[in-house]
C-alpha cells in the first residue's frame, strides 16, 4: 500500500492569545489520498483553516503545535527544516484563499504576478495558455490589468491559475467562492475541479457550506471542536449521516445566504476549547445526547463504511427522517 499524500495524526494546535490558549485542533486525524477531492466542512471556528494551513506550516507565530504529526508528500512537516519546507511549499502545494484581492499584490500588474508564480520569465504563450486553462479569455487585457481592475470572479481565476502554475500535488482552497456572487460560485468551483482532475492533484476544499461542496467532492470530512467527527464518501455521508452534527448541518437550510455570509443555523454555539475536551464537544447541542456523552470522549471508529466520532451513531442513523426537523 502506498503512503497517503497527507497523513495528519492526532494533531493538537493551540493559539496563545496572551490571556489564555485557544485549542483550535483537539486531536484531528485525517488522511488524504492522491488524486481525490476532499471537502472539509464545519461552522466558523471548527478549525478548518488551522488544519489547512498546518499542512504547509503556514500558521501565524502565536500558533503552537502541542501534539500529533503532519506528513505531506513524505515530508514530516512539524520537524522539517526551513529548506525542506520551502521546497514542499514551492514544489508540492498550492493555496487558494477566500478573498482573491488580498491574495494578489495590488501594486503589480497581473502579468508580472502570473509570471512570478510560473517561476520567472515564461514565454507569453505559456502565460496565455495557463490563463485559458483557468477559463480566462482576453488574456492580453487581463495581463496588463492591476488586481482592482478585475471582477472578483476573474481575480479568483487568476489566483487559481497561479496556484496550479507549478503543478502542485495538493491544492488547498479555503472558502474559495465565499466572497463571490452566487451566480459565479458554481462555475469557479467547476473550473477548480476540472483543473484538479486534469493534473491528477488532490484538492481540499474548506467550507461551511456542506451542500455546495458535496457537489464537487469525492469525500467529506465534517469538523467540530477541532476534530474530524465524520469522514466518508459524499454519497454515504449525505444520504445517511451518522454524526448528529452532520445531520444538523444537512437539515439546516442552505443556499439562501448572501455572498460571504457565514451560516450558523444550528441552535447553540460551537465550543471554544482551552484544554483537551474530555467529553463529546457536541453534547450540549445534541438531540441524541445521553449520559456518557458528558463523561466519555468519543474516539474515531469505523461505522457503516465511514469513520465517526460519536457514541450514538447507531441511534442517529436509525432515526426517522422526520426527526431531523426536530434536531434543529
Ligand atoms: N490567530 C489566532 N489567534 C487566536 N485564536 C485563533 C487564531 N486563529 C484562529 N483562532 C481560533 O481557533 C479556532 C479555530 O479557528 P479556525 O480559523 O481554524 O476555524 P475555521 O473553521 O477556519 O473558521 P471560519 O469558518 O470562521 O474560517 C477558533 O476558535 C478561532 O477563534
Ligand atoms: Mg477559516
């Protein structure tokens, strides 16, 4: 068996905030294969960005790795020296962030930025070809433009073109369409998916919108309280969620939020942890809660073709659909 492209094991990351430490990841484990699209979904604060940035050790200085390990393309990310990390980021990783205008340098013409992303002085045909792969026509006009002269959708396509310029093995897209108009989100997601498939890279999409990403992913990882609480194929997880949080995310009305708006459709608020959670982090919002959920930390276990972190998965999966309305 070949090693997975990404292997994150029991990762614990805290942010020092001066007064206290916020435990953003509380034992997150995840493997990502070659040539797949994985969606990581969860409400704001569940730890998606922390997990995504940890893969390239791109976290801010206040972030501390407290435990666990991260291996990406054979590199031990938490222990690698600066040169090994630089090579990993340069040769193997590509990032697409939520807001394309902050990802681009406002003082440089697009042509210069794309050329830099391609490694220096590529021939003009190569630049035009890269842009057309990202479905940007009129490449001459775009290359002469400054970032503020492009629409949000075009700017994000430029960022995507730059992210794939060096043929990364792993593309991490953090809310790639959240700042775009609803009318072009699907198109930008399709472009991203097509480019991934053409290159054979793996794509990780971080998002709060389970329904949107499910249309574009092979597998889904649901995050809550800094852990992956359900992980499986999109079809299996969407048709019959085994974690009550996944179920609540699915029941929640989606699709009517405005661009950039964060949904928080489940009653109650996600936890902000300061130390290891010794119970189920979801217990106080859960319709399936029983005594042990307050006293025993659930561990990941295989369950009906996926992995789930829940004491009550058998009850959740067996509950009638009608009850899902009451989960809310
Ligand atoms: N630089 C930071 N300093 C202190 N706390 C932070 C920092 N970055 C993130 N956190 C905290 O870590 C936790 C996880 O945050 P993270 O940004 O990874 O979540 P997320 O799932 O990406 O959320 P969102 O959907 O809002 O982007 C949250 O409680 C957040 O407040
Ligand atoms: Mg985030």
